[in-house]
């Protein structure tokens, strides 16, 4: 790969923001750009980027979207992939450095259009599910990557997109999802069913979906979160969120769990409670007293995420 270039480390922050079929997005015109470029901001290993071109009504003449990536230090082995999705207002080239603790992974950090991900009520109407699908396809062009083992980690608005990818994206290499501080909303799940959109420019979720059931899912939520309320209710952009513990149970049932909902979780650390279903295939962490972010639980949560996606 290319030479190493230093970068400033950026502190962690989180920004918030019936036909049964598989869907990517409505009529996206997308292609990947095969030329790879170096990006002149990096930490201990070089950040590079490639671009995916898409066209939609906000960008009818085409728009090149940056996808930043970074290899582990001093290691030429084949690595699994972690795609990390920033929150509303975030920057992929900064967010990528928050995951340096995933020392065995190639970190892929896409940039959201207008620094957001299109769930329905954001300014961006970009076809983001198709964008992620195109990124996964492009990974075959990179060196020393195990494209059969892909984890996708999202924070806030990025976690909302991870929820939608769990519903929409049929790609078998997508093995593990981590949702940080955004559970399902009532557009994505209602009346006991999962939903998607026939038109990504709309916030009307009109397609009934059947998600793949063979993935691992990890989620974190804070009980004092007002952007994505832990116990459900109206949050950011007037989305109506489900109870985070109910969401864990919904996913567990979808994945084949037939027992009762967990009402007495395991206390892992002080004020950190674990809800685990299906022998750890579906795990939810309740952060008692935390808001829309890890707050004082950041270091312990990093270790949990690392262990979950590497084992």
C-alpha cells in the first residue's frame, strides 16, 4: 500500500439526528470509481479513499461519494471488514479513527450525503442502501481483505441506517451489525412487520420485508437518551421509536427465538445491563443513566464491541 501519513486524532462524538421482496433503492444510477486515492489525513496508518458515483433527483448529473478506508498497522494478512457509519452531521474521515481499537479489521468509513443518512425525514434523499451495497461490491478490488466477513457499525443516524440494512440488504457477507443509540422506529417496524420503501425519495415505508435471520446483532442504548428515547416515543425529526428492549426481543423472535422476553437482564458492570438471546447471537446493552452517547461507558463498550465482532 502507499506510504503512511500522520493525522490528528479526533475525540469521539455522536451526532443524531404489502409486497414481500428484497429492495436496494428506487432506480439508483450507481457505479464505482476504480481509481484509489490517498487521503492526506491519517493517524498511525494511512487513510485512503475510493468513490462511488450515484445519481438521484438531488444530484441528477451524478455525484461522487467518498468512502474512506484504513488498514491495520504493519500487517499484510487478509482482514475482515468493519463498515462504520457516522451520525447526522458527522464526517467519515474523522469517524474512522474512533475504531482503531478494532486492530484486526480494515475500517471502511463512507461519507453520508450532506453528512447524513436517508431514513426518510433527513435532508438527504440519497439511495444509501444501494450505496452500501456498491461499497461491498467494490471491496473485491482492494488487497488483503476478507470480503466474506463484513460487520456494519452505525452511530445514531448511522445506526438507523444499520437497522434498515438489516431489513433490506440480502448480501450474505454482511454477518454482524452493531447499532449504537438508535433502535427501530415505527416506519421500519409496525403491525408486527418489517418495512422498507419503494422510493428512497419518500418517507413512506410501503414494502413489507422479510429480513435475513442468520446475522449477529449488538445494540447499545442509554436510558436518558432524548433523541432516540430508550423506552420509546417521539425523538429526533419526530420519528417514533420503539422501546429498545422490545426491539431486541423483536429481532430475537425474527431470528428464531421462542422463549419469553427477558425482564431481568444480567448486570455486566455498574449500570450496564445485558440482554442476551439465542446464545449471544442477539445482544442488547442498557446503559443506565447514559444519554445519546456512551458517556462514561465508552471504554467498557469498546471492549464489548471488539469482542462481539471478533468472536
